[in-house]
C-alpha cells in the first residue's frame, strides 16, 4: 500500500506542477497585492488546466497525509521526492526548459537517495 500511495503522490505532484507552470507562464506575471490575488483566482477559474493542477495538489496533499499515517516520515519525505526527478525530466522534454549539468547532477543525486531510502 505504501508504494501505491507514493506513486499517487508523485504522479499528482508532477501533474500539478507541470500544469501550473504551463498555465502560469501563459497567464503572465501576477501581482502579490489584493487585486493581484483576485486576478489570480480569476485566472484559476478561467483556465481548466490550472484548475486541474490545483486539484492534483489536493490529491498529492491528502495522499501524503495518508502515507505519513502509515509510514515513518523518514520514509515518506524522501520517497515522495521522486517527483523532483520526474518533474525535471518532463520540464526538459514537455516544457522545453534547459537543464544544465549541475541541475541534472543534483537530480541524479536525488534519484540515488530515493532508491536508497526505498530499499
């Protein structure tokens, strides 16, 4: 059951971050004022993919809560960090972001840590 929850958390987190990044880049810069916050809420309501990203965040949150009820935090946090690896790959190939050598190396180190914790 713990690995099912980890997969749900990782998938939901990755989808949330990709969808939010994609839509917020399309929406442009947002102000942090009250008016800017209202505009952000309007943007969320108008853009289905952004709203789906917010829902994926909720799934990730509740999945993580279920995981820490069953497993030690020392497992849950590193295991769910697998999302960093998948997000970096998808950022490169889906969002066409440049991933430098240092960032790729850091991602590889995270992957090694996830494997070590999961074993």
